[in-house]
């Protein structure tokens, strides 16, 4: 890989990570895509979104890395990975960190990205953290990213020049959506919901932030929402089966 042009991009499959990928490409980098399956409720939908986006950009297999871990499921403490905890309904005025926060998840993600970047000779890591208009996760702040970069540079061989780019960190969702729209990104492939794998719930913080952004720019979200679906009752039964599947997968990993 070309050291001057390769960037590891953390791609969850959500709108923010897609916009970050679009910016990396727009800034002249060849992306190497990193995705993490960690037992989250929407692991199936996020992985599907990742694969569709990677296919859209014709990313070859050698520049895709899907990592599987059960550590967050074993640790628990987050409603994203613990089926016994409920995903809270959206409360965009809430100043407290919600239960969807996964303890130091982004620290692990960035560690994986630095490791892969060192191995393949990538000169940058693109990370779609957002702090200005989000749920207040501590590992999405500029201070955290700067501190992590210092640790990465001191803990790698000859990588004092590596950069961690978080181009969205100070932007609101509507601004991020504006960038994605301007760059012509495939938003219809993205998945933002915390709760479901079939249709987005439309009621969690992530869905609410996304819907508000589309409303603010006067656009229609191409993703379907159970909240607005006439077939919600039928879909709910499917989702219950998906949750059972998620629980069985988590128990198997343990």
C-alpha cells in the first residue's frame, strides 16, 4: 500500500462514519476499512451496512478488516450489549451520558486502527467521533483523541508522523448530513439505530438525532422507521426473534 495515500477509516456503517469515509476519500486517501462486531444489538444491521458501503466503493478484501470480540458483552454495563437493559427513549436535552455508552469502546477501536495502520503502513486514521451534537460520550471528545494520538505515537515503531483525523468532532448532525449530501454519499446504506436490525426504531437517541438532522436540512431520510410503519406489529415480532438470536450469540461467545 502507498504510505502517503492510505488511511484506516473506522466504519461502523452509520451516517457519521460514512461521512468520515467520504471526507477521507475527498482528501486524497485510499481507505482501508475497519469494522467492529462487539455483541451490539444491531450487529447484524451494522455489518450489513459496512459491507454495502465497502461494495459501493469497490474496496478490495485486503483493505477490509472486520474484527470480532466478546469483551464488551462480558464486561457489560451498556444497554447496547446487555439484553437485560432497555435502550432509553430519545431525550436530546439530557446532559448525562446515557446507558448506551460502551465503556472505552472507542479506545479499543482506535487501538485496533493504530495496530493495523502500523502493519499496513497507513499514515492516517479517520475516526467519525462527534461531540458537538451527540449523546455526550467521553471517548468522542477532542481532548481524548489528542491524548490517544500521543499514546499511539509513543507506542509504535517509526510512526511519529501518524495522524488521527476526527473531521466531524465539532459539527452538528445537520452539518454532517450536509457534507454527506454534498459528497453524494450512499446514505440509504447506513444504519444508525441502537435498537433494531429490521427497521430503525425511530425512538432512540441515535434515530432522533438523525431524524432531526434530516428535518433541519429539509430532506427525507431514505431509511425506513418502525415508528412510522403500518406493519410495526408484525415487525416487532421479527425484532423479538432477532433479540433472542442476539442473546444466544452473546451466550455462545461467553
